């Protein structure tokens, strides 16, 4: 059973928060380095690594980010940029 106080237990909730963090980062060439998103998410907000992984997978599945081959950075899609 999931903890009802765990606000990032749902992949969509984690993904939305990760997207919010990514949008606050100034990214040259539209690249967002993963450590600039995962550090505030994991250490600043106290989320778990499983939340991060599920959130990133959700963002990819929803077409909001495109992870680059090496996994060091991702790009925001036009759909992500259009979301509020």
C-alpha cells in the first residue's frame, strides 16, 4: 500500500514536479542536464529515486521530454514548453 502522504508516489505527480523544476533552469540549446533536475527533486524536496525514475518515464511517455542517448541530459519538447 502506498503512503497517502507521499505526494510523488504517482508517476504523473513526480513528472509534473520534475517538469516544473526543468522549466526554471536556463538551458543552452534546450538541454537540461539531469543533475540540475534530480538534485533539487531528490535532496531539496526529499523525493525518492524511484519517484524520479517513474517521473522521467512518465514525461517521456507523455511526449514532454526527449532523453538523449547518453542519459546525461534531456530536451523539452514543444508540448512541454506549451504547458503551464
